C-alpha cells in the first residue's frame, strides 16, 4: 500500500479528536511497519523521540533520545503527519545530529497551527512524538 493510499484511507475516518489522534498514530506506525517487513510490530516497542521546543512557533529540533545511538552512516528518516494522518513533510539524513523542521510541508508552504505526529526511523528503531505548532 502506498503512502498516498494510506493517507486516503485515514482521511475516511471521522475528524480526529486528541484521544483519537493516538489511534491514528498507531495505525500509521502499524501500516508502515507492515509495509516494510510484512509483519506487524507491537506499538509498545515504539519509543518517544526528542523534540525541542515543544510546543514551538517557528522551528523545532527533532532527534534521537540521548540514551539511543545508531551506527555512523545509518539512514535516519523523519516523517511528519498532520492530525488527519496525511504526510506533511519527509526528511532524511545520515547524521546523528538533530534535524530541524521549520513548519513547512514538502512544497515549502507554511503549515497551519495544530497538532502533528513525528515519526523517526533509524535502522530498525522507531520513535514517535506528538508536537504542537502554535504561533
């Protein structure tokens, strides 16, 4: 299933309230894990990542928690989803340093204030965090 189809499926769900946003987060993670290995991974194995500041107004730093390391050269992927499960921004790096998000989407347009979910994948490790953009 492509990410576009996944986003379309999630859009068919009712408008998300804060408690339902966690359910969408779980669905996104399970779908992505299933697409990659064809096996579903328990959501409990997902760890929180470091995001500072949170809430933020112009930009935020996204990175691995201090107690987690990845080997040099490991591809680190960051995907940001809006409250409807739509992919807003994709970023990749091989650096272990934090990635900065400037509250723009993949086209460079500024995104609206609201609740977002960040998913960071580093090798076989998966991290998520909810963030709030408030100007």
